[in-house]
C-alpha cells in the first residue's frame, strides 16, 4: 500500500493521535468511513447523504 510498512504506519498513527487526541479518534474514524461510503455510492450512481450531523 503506497510503499508504507508497519513502522511508517505506526509513526503516522502516533502523529494523528498527538494532533487530535484520543477522544477525537472515533469521531474522525466515523467521518472517514462515512466519506468513503458516500464516495462509493456516488461512483455507483446512487444517492449520497449530505445532511450535517446534529450535536
């Protein structure tokens, strides 16, 4: 995958953890998954979800 090995991925994960904090990681992961799902649906010609998340 793009020439990244386990040490490089661990360093990237550590940097993300320091920048965003442990409390925000699930939120970031959920947003990333939702973005991938919307991209997949749009590429297949299906409707995508655009409504913002309510707090």
